[in-house]
């Protein structure tokens, strides 16, 4: 596997062994240095400024019909786009956020709700 940083120039010295040493949470891994996602990308935990969990549904049959509930851990690193990590279980999303904050206590955890989104006050 050839891991590459999500942010150019923000690297881990040995991402392969660092990823292996991390804790697996669903499809992702968290080490003391970085969050590793599917498709061989990683983001340094020191670059994460804020995070929140957003509930949504994943449509299995196009735009209409039933969707399965999922939880998205959103990571804001200060760039134009957030990193989104999809989780099947809320407990796993909570575990990821807790671990990130344990490693880097300066990460701000924000609350997201459907009501706040409709009111325009939810984190973006």
C-alpha cells in the first residue's frame, strides 16, 4: 500500500507501519499521528481543527426509496473541503471522535442536529 497525505506536504515518516499500529474503527484506522481512510489517504491529527458527527441516510436504489441510516464523522482541517468518514454505527462514530480528542485535546467538537441545519446554525 502506498499511503498519501490528504494535505500536500503534511506527512508521516512511515505511514505504512503507523497505519498498522493504529486502532481500526470500521473502514478507518487511527494512530497517534494520523487518521487513515480507505483509498490509502491519511490526515494528520494535528491538522484537525474541529469535528462533528452528522446523521444521514445512504440511498441504495437511487434518489427515491428507502435509505439506510449512517453517521458521517466530519473533520475540518481549515481547507476548503472537509474530510468525511462514513460509519455504520453511531457508537463507532462516537469512539472515533473521542479518540481524536484524546490524542489532540485542541480539537473542537461541535454538535450537529437536523433542526440546527434547517435553521442554518449547524456546523458546515
